[in-house]
């Protein structure tokens, strides 16, 4: 079983902003997030959407997000 549960997009984005990511560019619901020392990440989810465990694990792998950050 995954350590990641489903979370709302706004909760995940708020957690990413807390750990040092910032919005570099935004077009509609697509955001390019940037952080020093990391490659830019495209965050393309609507605010009301829910991100499932598999996609959340993928986002975590590319951003350094941990379950305790949520």
C-alpha cells in the first residue's frame, strides 16, 4: 500500500510552496514551478481536482515532497 493518499490539488500546491517552490509562470491552470537546485516542474491540475496516490508519488519524486509536508 502506498504512503500517499489522495489529496486536493490546492493542498498539494500549498505544501510545495511551503517547502520552497514558487510559481515561475502560469497560464490558466498550468503552472511552472521552480526551486533552486531542482529542474522546473509543470503543475497542470485544476484547484478543485483530487490527485490520486500514484500521481502524488510521481509529483513527490520530481519535487522532493514528503508525506509529512502535507
